[in-house]
């Protein structure tokens, strides 16, 4: 297991669409372990493979869902459907440190995916879990949460985003041990 550097806004890999996984083997399991380790090191709750430079449709999440229960999932080739309702809440992103904004997302949705062995998974998600899944699947499609903001809001954030794209990290930002870059 290794902590890999999280790619920061401006890195072209974040705008590329990840490719479906076709081989379910030790390499995939190693990738997922590295993603989990990286997510935890950066104190994140979700991570898509392209955020560490791997263009495969893989994501990991670890979010609270109810009291002490957590959803700790690794999903391969996830597809979201049957979106229902609408909710607005604040989001941040490991690839866009120190920027937080309200984003509208579906309140409920259906997920079809595969596990690390290639077996099908199918479940419904709502609330915070649904929000995080939408955020991470957006990453796999080359979409960032700032793309979901109004033009006016994006213009307001332009200076900070341009600084990130130039490799300038926010004041007080420190990368996790073992990594060259970090996040929130």
C-alpha cells in the first residue's frame, strides 16, 4: 500500500474520462488499496482513480450514513440512474483544496457497479452517500464540482482556481506524509 499524490486542479488528467475496467486482478486490488490509503492520508471521504492519475472507472468512499454506521465502498465501473429529488449542500474536493461551495445534487439515486472480483452490485443511495457518489462519478467523467456552479460563482473563484492550476497551494496547506501534494 502506498499514498499516491492527489492531482490538483489544472492537471489535464482530471478532465479526462476514465475507461471501464475489464481486468479484475491483483493490480486492481492494489490500486484500490492505494486509493484507500491515499484518501485517508489526505483526510478525504471519497477518491476517484483519475485523482491519482489512473484513468480507470474505480472509486472508493468512506462516509457516515447513520449514527456510527459508515459506507466503506470500492466500486468498479459505477453507473448512476433513477435520480430523484434535489438538494443543495456544501462540497469540497481533494483536487481543489481550500475551495468549498454549495452544489445541487440528486437526493436519491440507484447505483449499479461491480466489486473487485467483477461481481455485479446494485443498491439505492440517498442523502450524503448519494452526494459523495455523484461527486466521485463526476470525477470519472472528467467533471469537477466547480463545473456545476453558476458562471458568476466560477468567475468569483477564478483567481483561486488559476493559482491552483499554476501549482500555488493555499496558505497553511500541507501535504500528507509520503506525498508531494495535499488537500483540504
